[in-house]
């Protein structure tokens, strides 16, 4: 997809030297999803060589992924999108899935939430169901629920990862392993052939610990995650009590879930 004009987050050239320009480039790519390098050079009034150096730096920081002739914020089998891009994408679908998932939450439960933006959509709805204990490693989720009446909020510590805006690593895994919750909600990058996948091993280790710490597990997905694979196998879909997807899921994707005897629900977006 090529961006045209000044869409959301896609303002004109930024001041402040290379750092300011790179911030502007990042905003533009995250807003557009995918942009040719030539368009960036024209927009920011610098040479192609300068744009490629900027993109190299943004790729090193995990903000964008370079491809021949441009850059993208969209995920691949080995690259997870920056949380700033994921926060904006598939909003109606994520909200529909979250609305269906909310019916599983009851007052008095202890609920664990991962650092996905799909599960964040559910977190926004939890203040209406109290008392509730919520455990998460997602900084945005912690900020969202901090101070919410009737919610006991538990933060999972670890190393802060700016790409995901969450706390990860062994300290996080060990904190999860000391807990036992009623219900765990997670999302992931890809689902195919009866398995859930994710691009990054350090994310997989945290999600696996979360699944092991819960009595019941629920997988929340927007339809773009179906019929895809990523580098690391997270878990068989049989580990989830149910999978909730939005109504944009293709017939072929749902047939794959049927063939692997997955208990799933379709939420209307």
C-alpha cells in the first residue's frame, strides 16, 4: 500500500536533524503501513541514500522492516509489527472479538492479559465487571486500568521492551510461574494447521508461561492472523478452551479450524 497525502500520523517533513526526520519517517510508515523509499525521499526532501540510512536505523530499533525499494510496518513470519502500528490496525475487528470475550469474564475472577493490542481491546471493557483481579505485562494495559474502581491490578515485571511496550524476559516468566489465575486471554501473530505461532522466541516464552498459569485459556484473533505461519510454534490450539475470531475470517480459514476440531466462535464486526 502506498500512502498519498497527509493521512493520520503522516505529517510533513520534520525538523530536528536526523533524529527528527527519523521520527517523522517512522510516523509516516506506521500510518501508511508500507511506503516506497522514493516517496520518503521526496516527502522529506533528502537523498535516497539518506533515506536508506534512516530506514537502517529504524529497522535496527525494530520500528520498521526494510524491503527492496521501501519500508513496511506490517508483520512478516519473522518480524512483529511495532505496537504503534498494531494499535491502529483492525480496530473494529478487535473490538468485536473483545466484546464476545467479555462474556467469559465474571466478577471475582483473576484474569491474565498478554501484551497484544487485541487483548487490550478487552482490557478497555473490564471496568464494568468488578471485583476483578487483572494481571498483565503490557504497560498500556497497566496505565489503562490503574486506579479503576474494583480492579486489583498486578504488574508483571521484567525488562521493558519498547517495540511491544511490555515487560519480558526471565523475570517476567518467573513472576508468571508464581501465579495461578482463572482465565488467560492471549493473541498471537499466526494460526494454521491446528497451531498458534509467533515470530519472536522471547514473546513465546512469556505467552507459554501465561498459558501454563491459567485454569482456562482463550485465544483472541482478528482474521488477518488466520491461515498464516510464523517462525516459532507457540502452542497447539487444543490448549485453548476456545478461539474467538471476527466475522471477516474466510471460509477456508474456518474450515481449517473445523478440520482440527477447534472450538471457536465468530464475532460480528
